[in-house]
C-alpha cells in the first residue's frame, strides 16, 4: 500500500499558503496519508486556525511562538512521521496531480534495496540527463522532497546548526550522496514555486539572504568532512 507522511511549515502568508497546502494534499494521490505541520511563529493567526480546522488527516501540529528554524522543525515532524515515505513540501509551491503516487512508484520501480536517496520534484532547476536508472541523478537536489524511511535510518536528520534557514537541505543531500545513496529528480514531474519572493527590500528576502550568508562557512567546513566520510549522520530528538 502506498503511504506517505506530508510535512510542512507555515509562517504568515495566509492567502497563499492556505490555498497551496490544501491543493497539495488533495493532489497527493496515495492510498494513505497523514499530515504533520508546524507553524514557526506566525503573527497572522489565520494560518494557524486554517491548519487546525481545514487540513485533513492532521496527526500533529506544533505551534511555535517564535521562528525555531527550518531544519529543527522539519526534524520534529519527521521524528513523529509514521509512513514509509516522508514528503517535505513548500507552503508556496504548486504541485501536480498524483505527485505522491508518482514519487513512490518511481522509488519502488527504479531502485533496488536501499540505494535510493532523496526523490525531488523539479521546481526551478535545469534537469540533468536521465541515467540508466531511469531518473535525473544529481548529488544535490532541490524542490519538494520525498524521503524513504531507510534514508533517515542511514544518515539521520537535518543538521540544526543552520539557523533559521539555508543550506540544511544541501547538507542533508550531500550526506546522502557521500553515504552512497542516489539523489534524483523524478522524471515527468514538476512543481511551480509560485510564492518565491524576489523583492530585494522585503523582510522575507532579507532574512533568507542574511541566513544563507551566515551559514556558508558552516556548510563549507562540513562538506569537507563529508568527502572524508565523516559526520554523515545527524541525530535529532523529540522535543515537547
């Protein structure tokens, strides 16, 4: 049976996120799904009310007073997820029909045992060629992710040193790659980043740019250790 745990974070942007999240869940296309969510300190409480009252199959909802970081909060959701596949989705990314079923079918049909790593849904990147495995392979993949549970058992969770945002996904992908798993884009699927904020003067863009800048040195140091086969597992614990 196809089953998936859908994990997402919210922070304000009620009009966009409420529409996108419900649409994404309705388009999943799997036999069973659960939803795990975290609001990371929204000032606009409408998004919190929406998640609590409108999201189907909501099994866990964490409401933070302040922004506790992307990596840390996705870890709290993944630690509680019960399905064989865990989807980390954006609250501003438009998904296509049956995205969950397509992701699981691709993982099952194109990989043997536990070689498969992160399955990503193409968003804004140019895709590499399809390999003999039947997927677009790449050490680093971006966009919505579908992670098989065996990958968490192999390399653990997001490194929480990256705060509040930026490069925690690159760190995770490189650990998967250097542990020998295949990261890839799922053929024939795509998503659209409809909420990408490119305004140079927006608070959102300033936060992202500054956070990325602050985390570059940490990532560079950790990447060198990954190449040596070190620090490939990052632990996480459930927090109240």
